[in-house]
């Protein structure tokens, strides 16, 4: 009978080991993807920080509108800023969701 017990536990044990190996592979892939996403997020944050936004230089939006050196209108800059912020928020939410899974 002890041989049967060994046979009875060997099959589930090997299945469990196979599932653990699959989970470990998936975990490593997720970590790699997480690192890539963190890198992309850092890059986008740097772009957002370096993006010259109106009001950052002490110039009012009205003064900036009169400036001929800046071909991008104030409203368009505001829209771009909002789109970038939404994109960063979505990426951050995805990263948080992946960490909890």
C-alpha cells in the first residue's frame, strides 16, 4: 500500500510543480514588462517636466499670445498638457493593476 500512496501523490505533485514553473515564468515576464513600463513612464514624465508650459516662465497667457516667437497657441498647449496627464494617469493605473495581480 505505501507504493500506491506514492503513486497517488506523484501525479498531483508533478502537476503542481508544472503549474509553479508556469507561474514563475509568467512572473518573470510580468516583471520584465513592468520594468519596460516603468521606463516608458519615466520617459513620459521627463517629457512632461521639460515641456515648456504657459505660465511657467512668469509670462501671462495674454503676453504669451502676443509673442511671435511661439507658434503654438496657449489653448493647444493646455490641451496637450491635459492629454499627457491623462496618459500618465492611465499608465500609472495599469502599473498598479499589474502589481496587484
